[in-house]
C-alpha cells in the first residue's frame, strides 16, 4: 500500500510542477532539458517511488498506479471543462494586430524571437506587422494567424 501512496504523491507533485513550469517549457525542450527530464528527474522519481522496496510486486504496483492515475485524470479532464482549464490552461493571444501583448508574453516566458520563429516556420512571415494574431496554444506551440487579405496590418 505504501508504494501506491508514494506513486500517487509523486504523480500529483509532477503534475503540479510541470503545470507551474509553463507550456513553453515542454514544447521547447532542448537536449539539456531532455537529459534533465529523462536522467536526473527520472532517477530521483524512481527513488521516491520505490524507496527501499525493489521487489517486482512493488514495481508492478507503482506502474499500475501511475497508469491508473493517468487514465483517471484523462477521463476527468474530458468530463469537467473547469478541471481541464486548470490543468492544461487555455489558448492565449500573445500578439494582436501586430502588437505584442508584453504582460502575457512575460507571464508565459516567451519573447518576440519565439513568435517570429513560429511566423517564419508556419507561415513564411518575417515581421510582426504581418501577424494578425499569435496564439500560445495549450500544447505550448505558437499558432500564427495572418490578416485575412494577406496584407500587413496598418
């Protein structure tokens, strides 16, 4: 039973920590970030999950608990919109009519370079004036919406 409680506690902690880290953190994972996640955090998590119990039974309980918690959370997110918004957030406009919304960008830890990179990659746009809206999506990616007629914004 201790393994189940440990797994639930670690799952909840990681859910909160990754939510606090922000959407862009996971969407723009660098090689170092991936190493940090896969090696260091996974090793620390493994130690917290199993403690001194290295038995197969404990491992099965921990794995089963984590999978069950993920399935339950996915079900709850699909049923309760308010919980989904709290866990995954909402899309957020960070550029409107070619003007950066600085407070939102700071809160999301993105800058003009991130927006312009998405504009070039997704739409072939080169300047902020060519962007009607830039939206930070729930996944952490940035969507670019050019003006309807394709012209620059006055």
